[in-house]
C-alpha cells in the first residue's frame, strides 16, 4: 500500500491540477495537506502576511476541504515550518513521497531542496502557467528579455494552451489511524472584506471563482475589458480573476478555455484578446523566474550592483496613506482597508514610492506581499522590478506623474472622495 502526501501550495483546486491527478493515480492512500507557515516579521518591521490575505486564504481552504470531503477525502492543515511539518507527517503516515506543484521562486525552491535533504522523494510538477514551457519556441534560458518579443514569438508560432483537466471523481482514502485530524469543511466561507467600498467583495475558493467566471462571461464583460481595465474602483472594471489565480483556486487554462468558448459564441474583439494578453504577462513573469531565479530578488535586480536609497519615514507615510499626494494616499487607504487595489493604482503608488519618495522597491514589494489578497510571488516581484527599472523593461523604469494620472483617471475626484478616510 503506497501512501503519498499531496502538498497543496498555490494550487488550491481539484480541477486542472495535473500534479494532483498524478498523485491520485500512483497512491493507494493519499494525504492532502496544506502547510501554514509560522508568522514572520519582515525586515521592514511589519507582519509578512496581513489579515486580508489570511481571510481570503481561509475561504479558499474551506472550499477545498468541502470539495475533498465530497470525493471521499479530507484536508489536513499543518502549522509551522513546511519542511519539518511535512517530514514529521511522512514519518507518522509512512509516506515516502510528496507530490506538489513547482514554484520557481527562491524560498519555494529552497523548501523543495530541504525536503529532498530529509530523504523524502519530492515529485514537483510545473502547472501554474497558461502555456507549457516545453511548447514554447525557446528554452527557459533563451527566454526573450522583453515581453513584446516573447508575446510575438508565441503568437507567431500559434501556440495554444492545452485543455484543462476535470477534477477527480474520487480521491484515494486517507491512511487509517495515522493522520492528524482533518479540518472540518466550512461550506460558507466569508467574503474577504466587510468594507462596502471594496472593488473585490468576493470569497476565496474554487466555487466562488467558478461563480464569478460564469457571471463575468454571461454578462459579456470580456468585450469591454480593455476599455475599462484602467478604471480605479468598479467591481466590473477589470476581470478580478487575480486573487483566485494567485491562490490557485482557478487556473489560467480554465479561464482561457471558457474565454475561447465565449468568443466562439459571441465573437472576439480587442477586449477579449486583452485577457489573453494579460495572461501571457503572467506567464512571462513566471518564466522570468525560471531563467533568473534569485537574481530577481537582489536590490539591483538584473542591473548589476546597486543598492536603492531608502527613507524609512517616507516609507511609513506611504504605507499609511499620509504622503500628501491625494491620489496615492487614497490608493494606500484602499489597500489597507480591503487588501485589493486596481492595476493602475498599483503602478501609481509603486512609482510614487520609488521615484518620488526615493525608497527601496523591495520595501514596497514586501508591503504588497503582506496586504494583497492576490499576492503572487512571481508577478509581485517582477512588476516592482519593472517600475523600478531593475527588471526587463527596455525603457529602464516607469515613473507615473500623479497629477497626470489624476487628470486621466480621477478627474471628477470620485475615487479620492471614496477613499478620503481609512
């Protein structure tokens, strides 16, 4: 009887989860596990994971536990260092193999190396991108260093994502008598925030993701996506897929398959194309991590030896929404109150911290990691590097003039008024 541990990381779903399907095929007993890392404080002086991300994650795990329960299994939640916790669980259950998704970021890769060092067999599967890296017209080390060149090569080659996999109908049972008590499924996860001003009033988990994707397509919102995506506060202005993508409750392939069916029925336009465009950006940031790894986390990014300036007082004013720049302060209040911020506002506040406050981009990236419900290690770091000019942006960084951004995106003052208070 082979007992296998399936370690859920950023893939909190049963459908379109090749690693999980592999584990189900090879195991006679399967232990589905999620590991809660111990609380940490960043070098910048705040908790690494804030309340909004914890709450959204709790909803995702509750939904996952319910779905596992419906298939004859259950979710085991462990607390503490993942390496020690998983090694102890393997000894307790007699498991010799852990199956999980591969994540090409330094800390996540170090966890896998440490598990290997304990003598465990760790079988990692790459599954977080829309496109299979092996299908691309270049190897990982030859990835173009400019996104446009990457996109054009992909589109010229006509590469398409594979169809998403269905969820397993049944799961292998838990090993009898040797597991920690599974969590009790919660069928009613709460929305991520109670603030009525939030542009993301949704719960975590695959069920909520499916409901949102279905209504988004039924209302034909892909056709208006490009025209509205830079607006600042509306629930329907952008797709809002990112929190579920970040936790893995929804895969990029699931979105793309449904989008292609939508276009077949209702027609394609620039708006629906732009959803593909943005999913390619997400892939690109993941592939950059496969190419450069830890270099993306250096102070100077890919630009050599350079330590950014940092003003702790200016950083404190920025993260508490007290810079004196009304649009920036409104954005920082929204982030603190809800854990969400539109893409346009993320660029504006990041630019202000780096180029106007003269602060270290890594401090801003850490604050976003703590606050955002859609925190994604690859996209977060790569976007901050892009704004700072230490990544692959051919223009060497982006500065967004707050006055110009205010005129273009909040001329009537509605957004600033909405977030004039915490």
